[in-house]
């Protein structure tokens, strides 16, 4: 599950997908129309966002006409991005231009007036990132307390592809097929449910939406714990890649509680979590020794740490160091933790975050251990230019597969971002777009 390696890449999708590759949950009244069903349905090429899909089935008219139209009124389908039953008699809706439409009519009002079809990266079987597809999905009506967010930037994390490969991991996050993909996002609120009070259309927001972020839009409850306002001076790019890595780095720094002058060994210091953690530790007055390949050395140095190679030479490289190691954070397996323990670091000052079987006594930390204000604090540092969120690469949505393969290589230096809408231009005095 954790092995790296680049897989064969698919040709990028350029603006169109075969509509009849859209699959739906069994029982929604339509048959799966994926591979193997071409004798029954024709393939329709359609630009993303065009047409007016049935809000229940997501079928565009060309296909819908030749399917069971009853499925469109049965209301039993599940949105591939929302994982929620569509609400045929749903609450009143407030659209981006301020109109309020009521009850059942909303379903079609949305498809007539708004973006009836979103594009989302969707998974309909577990196993391989090659099974991820960018496809049209129905844009479902909002419940009273929900907001619709147009996604400007979605950031990737290892857990995204790990979920694709592991049904138990998906289940642990409450995800089931068909599901969306990704977690970190930043964007703008484009529609609010009738009871929404805290957010308004036009508000910039960021956070985490597990299994949903790599999409043109997503729906969250306004009180979702991972939905935050984006500070005015912060770009969508910085905010959209922060959720998992930022919370995790913050939780590790808190668990280590390093004192100024101490030396900390960080394994995989140049990755998504390590790039933020290393800066936090250096900022706190620590000397950081960071492991990485030769290709990471400059990046690790730029974070304020001294690079050392991981692998067989690690213990010798650390032993040659003038300072004793006081604490360690292992962000890749257990090698760093084991070396630190061998060098006498007490186990309560050694942290791991990904090991299935950590050495006895070390502290296991998760992103969920972060304090509720962790991201706010990090963004305050970003705004003060006291912290940067290094971007290894950005990809357009239609090249999401290349982005995932890059992330899965396990040799990323910083974070990978997928730019989804021009919303990222709405940002940030003096910050990067
Ligand atoms: N428990 C949690 O809540 C939690 C939260 C976030 C992440 N995680 C897990 O923690 C791990 C790190 O996350 P991340 O986002 O930082 O991943 P990442 O960005 O993919 O990490 C990439 C880094 O790992 C380094 N690396 C590759 N092979 C290595 C090795 N054998 N030894 C040491 N370093 C190596 C790479 O350095 P080179 O390019 O120089 O090889 C690269 O800089 C992932 O497995 C992730 O799933 C857990």
C-alpha cells in the first residue's frame, strides 16, 4: 500500500468526457453505463458544465431520453460528490444571484439556472489511482444549513491515494463507493442554504472535505469543523494546500514541545508535513536535522534545517553531528524513530505519524490532534511571512492524474496543488495568486 513508483499515465482529459462513463449507485433506477455497456448506450462528448443534467441521475438529455425517465423523478440517486441522497422536496435555496426558489421546484431551478453539472474526480472501484475519473456529476440542492463552494485550489496528500488503494482506510474515514477524491481545498461560497447565517455568497473559505475536494464545487455544512474563512491577505493557493499537512505539523510541534537550542531530527523533512514542521521548529529556536535524498537537500536547507541522507548512512551521519539529538519526528516509516531511540532520545520525545507498528513507547500523533485554531495560527505566520507553504507543483484539473501520480511517488518536496477555477485570482494583497 505504501510503495511508490510511477504508473503508466493516461492521456489528459481535455474538456470533455464520455457522459456514459458516469456510474451510479445501484438502486438509483439507472444501470451503470461504464465500460462494457456501449451496445446499450451511446457515448456523448460534452464540454464540462454544459447541458442540463437530471439532478437525480446526473444524466444529460441525450442519454436521459433513452433511459428510464422515472429514475429522474424517483429521487433515489446519490451524488457522487456529496454522498447524500438527493432531496426532492428540499429546502428553499438561495442562488448566487440572490434569488430564492422553493421546495421541490428548486431541484430543477438549480439545473435550469445554475451549474447543473459539476466536474469531479470520482472513484467507483478500489485498487488503483488509474481508476480515478474526471467526470460530470449532478449538482445537488442545498439543505438549509449548507453552503456551496466553488473550489479554486485542491491540495493533495498521501492519504488521498492511500484511500483509493485501501477499502478499510476509506471505511475508517466514512467513505464508500462511488466517492469523490481529495481533502484540502480553498474556494469561494457561491450559494447558501436558507438558514445559513455565518457565511455569505462571495466569502472566501478553505479547509478539508474528505473524499470531495477535487471537484469544481463541493457542499459543506456551514458549521463543518474543517470549514474556515480565508484571511484576506492569504492566497487560495496557500490556504488550499494546508489542511492535513498544516494540522499534522502543528500537532507534532505541540507534542514535541521543543525548547530553544534543542536539536531535533526530522525524518522526511522535505515532504508536505515536514516542510511546515521544520519551519515551525526552527522558528521555535531548535536546530533541525532533516532527512531526505540528495535531491531534497537544497529544499531542506531552504527550510532552515541541515540535510542528512536517510537510509543506511543515517545513524553515522547523526553520530558525526556535534549536538546530541533531543527529540525526533518520523514522518516516513520508523527509521528516524529507531535511530533516535538508539542514540538515547527518550521515547516520549519521539513522534511517528504514519507507521503501522511504531517502536514501543513513542508518541503517535495525528492531524486530528491539532488544536481547533491550528490553521488560523499557521496562516497568521504565513501572512507575516514567517512561514511559507512550499509548492512542489501545480496542475490544472484536467491533468489531475499526473498530480496524483506525482504525489504518489513519495518524493514530493512541499505540497502539490490542483488549480480548479479562476477563484484563485480572488486573493491576497501582495500574495501569490
Ligand atoms: N497520522 C496523520 O494524521 C498523518 C497526517 C499527514 C500525513 N501522514 C502520513 O505521513 C507521511 C508523510 O506525509 P507527507 O504529506 O509529508 O508525505 P509526502 O509529502 O509524500 O513526503 C514526501 C517526502 O518523503 C521523503 N521520503 C521518501 N522516501 C523516504 C524514506 N525512505 N525515508 C525518509 N524520507 C523519505 C521524500 O524525500 P526525497 O524526495 O528526498 O526522497 C519527500 O520529501 C505519509 O505517509 C502520510 O500518509 C499521516
